[in-house]
C-alpha cells in the first residue's frame, strides 16, 4: 500500500502540522505528493481496475477513522505552506502477467519496459482522485504532478494531465523515457506543461530522525 515509510505508527494530522511548520521556518511552500486511496470513505474505489492487491475485496471504509480524517483535512486547508501535488490513488497497478515491482499507478512493466495503462483507466483514476479532493472539500489549487516511482514518458501521460489542470511535472530525467537530445534540468512539453528534473535526495526519502552532521554544505 501507499504507507511505505516504515514508521512504527499510523500517520496522523500532526504530521501535516509538522510539514506546515517546516514550510513556515523555511519561508517556502513544501510540495507534498499525495496518495489518496486510503482516504476512500465508502469504497467507491472498487470501480478502479487493478487498484490494489485486494481486487474486488477492497474495503477501506471499515478502517477509516473519519474524525482523524477531518483533523487532517483541517490541517491541510489551514496551511499556507502545504502545496498539494497529484501522485496517485494507491501507488500501484495490480494485475496478472505484468512485473509490478515498479508500483506505478499509471504505468506497468513487461521485461522492464514501461507501458502506460489504457487512457480510459488513466482518466478514471484521475477522476477518482479529484473526486476525493472534492468530497473532503480540500481547498488547495492542484496544478502539479509527481509520477509514482518516477515512471514517466515524455509527451505521453502529460497529454492527459493537461486536461486536469496540471501545469508542472517533477520527475527524474535520467530514468524518464524520451527521444532526442539529452534534457537538462527543465523543459517544456509540447502541450505546455513545464517538466522539471528531480535531483537525488541527500538522505533516503523515508529516513526518520536524520543525522545531518556528516552532510557537507
């Protein structure tokens, strides 16, 4: 599932307060890649093909703490520094006959080669994503996208993303599939989306209680 940080507890509204405080101290917005599937309030995501390893047995409603969800939403809406970015529903595409080690919502792999899932499925996943934002009345302007596992092809998925108001994509250029000359730092896709190279983090993405003493300035 999407909760892959390895934390010994469930994430809660105080995590959003912490992100807000970080942005406040830095004086800048924090781009937060949101995976929303575990916010499904009534199992509406059963309509999404290949959503999870549970198949038709998807049942999130039984486990959702609605009071905690409301506190999360209030913390997000109140924050000047949380910049909500589309990431995915459940960070995966689960079906027989494919290599799912990539765990991308919008691509699957056969013999390590990425293929975008059918366009109607992409659109249904995005429709469900924005439907969940509307359900919880999250008041953020959402105009950016980070592909799950940075699996991405230039001028492919972006053609659909543009229809959903996406203006910016952040991904890793060295793993992005494209033709032509090497792309450097930032480029504009044919539909006008600005796509930015996402550099390596200096610490692992899921590291907690970090020790920065050995990191050079």
